[in-house]
C-alpha cells in the first residue's frame, strides 16, 4: 500500500468550468474556475486555484466572507480569496476552496 509521507500532498486532479459566485444568497457574477485538488491526509481534500470574473464583479467579491461558487455541473464550493489587494482591472484572483470538493476517490486522474 502506497501511503503519503507525513506533511506531503498528493495532487488529485484539476476541476475546470463555469459557475456563479454568490455571497449570502446574493449573486455577484459569472465566474470561470480552475481548481487543483490535493489530498493532505486520508479523507482530507483541499483545493487551490484561480477564479476569473469581470473586473468590477471580482473587485466586489474580493474580501467577502461566505462566498460560494455554484458550478454548472452541480457542485457548490465554499471559497475565500487569498493573496493581496487586486488592481482595479484584475480579472483573476487566487482562491482557496474550503468546502464542497469531491471526495478523494471521485477525482479524475
């Protein structure tokens, strides 16, 4: 049996698509996403990736809590933006996915 070493992360795959970003039930705009999934320990899946939106919509979403991305294929991902302030014309930002990711064995490799 191949077990990950302590402190290591195993890449599970990448999710790509379109969805709708909202906060507390209020739609903030359409978004494209590319999220890499990682297994940090058995049963624990985390995600990290990029969210792309119209610059004004992204600026409005950046810094908010309780963000959710409803994907066209039916997932609802909880996320938070990470990194520093965005420029007014930025159309993409890094995000950490905090919930809603598929289980470890459901990722395509």
